[in-house]
């Protein structure tokens, strides 16, 4: 099954109540906090992953609304698929941790 099909199938399983519960469980202060004065690429990536995880159910639900133009839904679905791939590569990058607790400087492989 493709990721696009997974998004289509999963869209019907998200009700307003489940999406609202998900958003209410998010640390809104952490998501909306201004970035640190000195940001590193790792900090920006972590903010992206955190913010996307909070917004993903909303994007999936919007992509499933039939009265939204098909091209708009296709763009939202493509964005969700791409961000799923990026965030999964960052999660996999955590496996690059070195035994002393430091993280390898190897960058995650982003989709081309």
C-alpha cells in the first residue's frame, strides 16, 4: 500500500473528536514558542518534527474533505507524504547516537 493510500484510508478514521483530543494533548506552548536565538539545523529539524506531528491529523482530515478542490487536496496529500518521509528519516537518525550520548554528525537522508 502506498503512503498516499494510507493517508486516504486513515482520513475516514479521524473524527472531529479524535483530532480535537490529539490537538488538546499537544504541548501548545512548546509548539508555538518562538525559536531560540541561536538555532542549529538540529533544533530547526526537531521543531519541524514536533510541529508537523501536532498538525498532521488536521492536514489529513482537510485532504479528505470532498468539497475542497481536488488539486488542493492533492497538494495537501503530497505535503503530508513528503513530511512523513522527512520526519521518518529524522526518527531513524536517532539510531545514529553514539554510546557516550552524543549524536553522530551524519545528516539524515532526505527524499530527493
